C-alpha cells in the first residue's frame, strides 16, 4: 500500500507542476512541511504504529488528488465556493503586509477584522500568499495535508479512550477514506482545519487527564486559540468539555480535583493573556442573539432545493425544542435519497447509505462506551452531544448540515470502530468456541473408540 500511495502522490505532484508551474512547487513544499513532521512523530512512537504512516499517506493522496481535480476542472463553485472569499481576503492581507494596500482601506479592514467569523483562515491564507504569492492551489494543499494528519491523530485520541489499537486503527482509516471527510478537508475551507483542531484538543485533554505536561498544555492552548479564530462558538462547547474532563472526569479524590482546577486556571490565564477569550466573547455578544440566529437559520432554509423547516421559529425555547427532532434527523441522515433535487445531493447518496448502515454499529459502540469507558470518554461525549444539539436547532439547509456533520462524525467514527471491534471479537470468540467444541467432540470419539477396542479384547 505504501508504494502505491507514494506512486500516486508522485503523479499528483507532477499534475501540480504541470497545472501551476512554480505555484505547484510551492504547493508541494507546503505539503512536505506538514507531512515530514507527521511521519517523524509517528515513527517516534515505535514499530507498532508504523501502519499509521500508510493510513496517513492514503489520506494525503485522496485529499491532494481530489483538490487537484477541483483545481484543474474549476469546480470550486460546485464543491466549496467559500474558497474564493478566503482567497480574496488572503490576497488583500498579503498586499497589506507587503505595503501594496492601505490598512485603512475598507476592504483591508474587512479582510483583517478579527470580529469577522472565521477570520483565522483569512490570515492563514494571507501569510501563505505573502510568502509564496497568491496561489489557491498551495493554500488548499496545506489544508489537505493538515486534513490528512487528522487521521493518525484520531488513532491516538481513540487509543487513549478505549486502550485498544484496533479501535484506533479503524477510526483512523474511516476518517482517512470517508468521502465527506475527503471533500471538506481537501479544499481551502475551514472544515478540515476545524476537525484537526477539535481532535487535537480532545487528544491533549485526554493526555492531561493522565499526566500534567507543559508541552501538552501549550498545545491545547494553541488548539483552542485556533478554534476561536475559525468558529468562535465551538470554543465554548470545547471549553465545557475540557472542564468536564479535567474536573469531573478524573476527580477521584480532593488532590486530583485541585489539580484539575489548577490546569483549568492555567488554560484560562493563557487564553486571557492572548486576548482569545475577549475576542470570542465579543463575537458571541454580536452573533449570539436569538433573533439574529433565527434570521440566519431562516436564510438557510429559503434555499429552494435544499432548505427545510422554513416555518420554524427558534427565537423561543419552545420553537427550538420543537425543531430539535427534525433538525437532528437532517443533521445525522440527510440528504435523503427520496428528497434529492440537485446534482450536489445526488452525488452524496451512496455515501449517505453507507453512513446509515454504519449507524447501528455506532450505537453498539456507543453503548459499550457508556458501560465500560465512560470516564475517559467524557470530553468527547460532552462535546459531541452539545454540538449535535446546537446544529440540530440551528440548521435549516441540507447542504450545510451535511457539510458540518463531519465535525461530529469524526468522533462518531470512534464509536463505529468500537462497534466493529466488538463484532469482530464476538465472531472470533464464537469461532474459538466452535474449535474447542470440535476438539472436545474428537476427544470423546477417540475415548469411545478406545473403550470399544478394550471391550473387544
């Protein structure tokens, strides 16, 4: 598999060079800047996790190949039109840094505003463009490499929860190859970066539960700051999960409770010092008004081919609760094959059917987690439940729900993997019992045959 992946990557790199020339070379360099440390870290963990390199290379190949396909055939408007907005803001920020545009220009102020949701990707694109020149392929290739790095990272997250390498490996493979994960992490979009930061945050929280470490704390702080820069409202959900994990999840005695609060205090001081909490609070006050959320949801639901629940009013508690079941069904299972009215929805139907088939297995794995691995899974469960409820209330568009579902699916893949391992272990146990039964039967037959010979004598 490794040689196949390397050969495939070589072909993709050649395609980048042919399509963009020097710009393709910049894209390849950015991919190596991400990939090399990932491979070094995996190898530092020993030979047991060497297959993670193969999974990472497959994930990287799929994302870069799909990204190149979109780039060459100019399909960004179809798959992810937001990339054009980030590209325009990135060009403007690069011009401001280079002194080619005024900071006071209205478009510059808009591009560089930290009060705009998702401002982090504007600056990331701007810095890439400042160093390498405006190059959308390079920017999306960096996002694709980070998206691929999420796959091995998910292994370590799942391994810490379930203490089972098979669960970690299956989780990693699911994210590496699942179509939605590939689509949304191969373009210049926030989704791939967001999922990486979420998995990184949960992995660091799980590591802190076991042992305090300053590098782990700093990594967690960086991930939380990145989440604020991309989707500020998710920061609060992650923060609640961190509190639950560090204070409740490991509070076996008063000493561990004190340690948990100490870690939370350090994290809070770090975020306050960086201005991250202030920025998130300002954004929450600006965009957290229920009437504004209602208008936003209504705008989403107006789409003729993919809107739903346009008559629902979520500006009241009663309205939000009323919309919850419908919103949940669309968030988890849409697009429904019988409601497909566009090519965008139709191409996702095979993947949707696969996801439906995986859902019962996921529920089996979730039930096992609640019974046997509840304490270590608290941060992931808390975050997943809260984000699911939030999106179930706020979503009014099938396409948006399908796109944002990957932020939840990445953790549900761990429960799917746990369910698969349970089924495999049951199958193996049944097979072993059958082998043991056959052996006992053979032994009895031999014993009876021996008795028969003795009786004949």
